[in-house]
C-alpha cells in the first residue's frame, strides 16, 4: 500500500495510546495491483475470464471491479474527456475497516484547473452522469452528478490501484493518484504530500 504505517508494528508502550502518526512514520510502497510504474489501465477489455484468472491467468484490472462498477467507469471516464478534461487528481486514505477517496482537482489539456461547479454546467456530461448514478441515489441531477464525481468514481479508481479492500487492515494509509484521460490510466503519485485529513 502507498504511504502506509502498520499499526500492528507500533510499540504502543513507547509511543502512548494517544499517538498519531506523522509524516516521518509513513513509508511508500508501490501499489499492489498496479504495474511497475504504479499505473493501471482504466478501460481494459474484460478478458481473460474469471475462470482463466482462477487457474493462474492474469486478467485486466477492470475484472477486479463488479460489472456495475465497470459500467460506471465506461460511462463517466469518456464523458469527462468529452467535456474537456484531461487530468483528474484523486486522494485516498484509510485504515482499520474503512477506505475513502475523493476528487482533488481537475485540469484541461493546457493544465488549467477546472472547477467542479463549472464542469457540472455541461448538459451532455450531466446526462451521462445521470445514467451512471445508482438508481437509489437521492437528489437532483446536479446532486447525483456531484456525488458521483466527488466520491464514487474516485473510490473505483483507487480500487483499480490498491484492490477493492484498500484501507481495511491494521494500518493507516494515504496517497494521491492521477487519472490521465489521454492514456486512460490511473497512476499512483509517489510524491504525494503528507496526508493530515482531507483535502491534501
């Protein structure tokens, strides 16, 4: 796991029960599921099948998500690109029994930051996000779109890099990843700033 401190290795008698990890306590580890460069393809073909993977075949990262989750990414990621985005930064953190991820920033091809409120004025994007949002999600089209972009899609992207159970274990972790909408990859950032609560 990237930027991790393992709590089961902490000498609690020395540090005390109210100890909180600082930047010096975390160490960086390459993502467990990403390639050597810490990247995963976002929209791989769903092959080989589950049986091939069970018997030792290496499937694409998208196979590690449910069919519904893959459909969300297959809808949302191209819609973001069509809306003019080229880069999205997500931050993730977790520990014990929870893993979280949030949208951090978005930029166009020139590197200019795009505000979420401005992006949500794109009616074509809103239509795509409306269809991708879970049916049980309450709220207006804008509220559903915001929830999808701020939380659900970042969690799915973090899951591609770290596994569906990231953030669950006897550790605390944090990190940042970059969604490249040209290469269709999500890549972990080994230079993420120290996490001290959202946002980074």
